[in-house]
C-alpha cells in the first residue's frame, strides 16, 4: 500500500467510527449556515418591502427616498477637521497652525492660522470649482507663491548682510589677538569644571552604560540649547536622523520640512523647538523677530545664538547617489529629469549637482550665486566654522549618533526605516571623466567636506575617542541592519 495515501476506511484494525462522526459534524455545520442565511433574508424583507436602509454615518440613519439634512458650514468644517485630524499629513501640518495648539497663544496668530488652514481642509470635500472660482484659486496660489519668493529673498539679503558684517568682526578679533574657538562645534571645555573630559575607556559604568547624564549641563559641556535647526542636505543620511529627532521632542514642538517652507508656514517657526528638513540657513531670523525672549539665556553668545546642525557627505559620492535616487523614485520631483539624461548630461541640467552642500549651509539659492562663487565659498566656510554647532559625517554614521547624544541629550536612539537606494553604480564603476567633472562642479563642497572631517575628528577627541568608540560599538549592534551603506 502507498504510505502517502490517506485511508479513511478500516485499516490496520482501526474502526471507521471516527470518519462517521466527522461527516456528521460537517453536515450539521452546513445546515446551520443555510438556516442562518434564510433568517437574514426574511429579516431584510420585513424592513419595508423595497425600501432599504442605506446605512448609518456618523450616528445618523439615512433612508432611501428621504432628503438628508445638509450640515451647516460650521458643522461641515468641524466634521472634516475631526475626520482628517487622524491623517498623518494633516496632523503634521496642523501642528503649526491648529488654533487649539498650546503654543499659539496669540489671538491674532490663531485667527491667521484658522484662515489659512480651514479652507485647505474643506477643499478636500468641495465640489468641482466653477471657472470664476478656479481663476480666484489660481490668483490666490500665485499670490502665495510670490509672497514665499519675496520672503526668501528678504531672508537671503539678511544672510548676506550678516555674513559680511560677522566675517569682518572675526577678522578684527584675530588681529587684536583675542582668542576664539576654532570651530563652533568644538567648544572650549573647562578642565576644572569638567575634570572627567575627555572621557576614556576607564570612565565609570554610569557614564559608559547610561545616557541620562548627557541631559545635565553640569556633567555634559557639549549640550546645546534650543532651538535646533537641522539643515538636511539630500542624500547625506539625514532622513535616518529625522525619526530620532521626532522621538525626542514633543510633537507640537517639532516639524520636518520636506521642502522650503512657504510664507504662511514660516510665520509659526519661532514656536518650534526643532526645525528639521531640506531647508537653507537663515530661518533663525524668525526666532529673532517673533520670540526674542526665548534666546535670553544665550545673550552671552553674541556671534552664534542658535544651534544649527548638519551632516555632510563626500561630495562625489553624494552627487552620484542623488542622481540614482531621482531615477529610482517615480514620485520624486527630479525623477523625470534624471530619466531623460545620463549622469554626465544630468550634471549640466540641475543645480543639485553643483555645490549643493555649500548652498544650503550658506543660505543662498544656487540661481543667485552662479556669478559669485567667491562669496559662496566665504559664506559656507564661515558658517560651517563659526555657526554650526553639530557636524556629523555620513561615512561615520554610528560615531555621529554618539556625538549627537552628547550635543542634544537625546535618549531614544533607534530607527524604523532608512531612506536608501538600491539601483546605483559605485564610484569606481563610473567613467573617470564624469568623476572629474563632478569634482570640478563641486570644488567648494570638497573643501567644505575636508573642513567637516577636521571638525568631526576634533569633536570626537574633545568628547573622548575611546569613549565614543566604545558607545558606537554598542550602538552598531543595535542598529546594524539599519546602518546607511554605499547604496544610499
């Protein structure tokens, strides 16, 4: 007999009673299902013989043939606001302008916020616009776009003015023999107040295996004050850090900008503790104008009263990664352009391939510095040296995270996802002529990266190289599967 064949009859002395019982149970189940369906059908017929219940929505039953009560505009707005309030997209945006948020205490600000966001929420359910309404909507959109561009130019003029004035001031200090910190990211540490620094492998277990003490400024001289403004240069691993910043701050005090904030959005920036995203230098001016009281504790730091942060990457590798990231992601704004051109031709058709790290660190758009690369170099180098208080490196990601915990006191260091690419060539597999072209276009970025490496290494030495290595090894074991690689 075939051993793999099932035998439900008498075999090997077994009785067929087990199979008979199973068959009886199966018949009983089928009969139960049939009876249940008949009962449901009879109940439906008793509900009105042709008049069916459409259903209940938000606790109100609507019957076919009866006109439902139309909600008032106020009720519609309230219902939509409640319904859309759970959506992630609107939850993030309303964090800045929701009139009920605790940090919008000014009546005027609440009114402006309501006027700006309420129409956008209602528009999600609005009927198709008439020609006149569409023209008016287009005019409003054009006005908002012009306001955003005018505001960008205003901030840019302030940045240029500040750089020229501060560079001259620093030069005068040096000529006078006054000693200043070489880098803002490597502050002077008083050895008498902090005798344990630089930390080493012999530091106490409380220091080595805990991070709570990093929130105490009496124990941690590197702890930066709020607000934090993180300038995320594309394809530097910054998306991996966004979730860390989000986990370590209240939701209504943090916002992640995926693109340059609009004119309406920047009006509420000064109420945030952390600004993060693809933003250029200069947003600190809104804190200075709207919330000067928040910066009282920093009055002694006349040159740099804000905690700017960034992470840089080797420029050639970053440009190549950026190109293939555009090609891989169909929803990315740069996808069409990258699919149209080879890497060599793409370099000639996009500003993202020419000193993008310098433009973002300086705060000047690429279209505004094509004729003045000298100023771009002066501005970006000055900011990196004297303004940015935290500088990480993509190539040293675990060590950068350890430094981040010292500079911010963050406790929750873990990941949920990493923004990586999977379809790119390695640098060594690309035409050497293209590599040389990328280097020519990114000469300022290469110089900035060399400075960033020096800043990073001196930051590690200031904290304690043995200690940073010890904690980064512990961190690698926890996040090994998430670490950025050459694919990003």
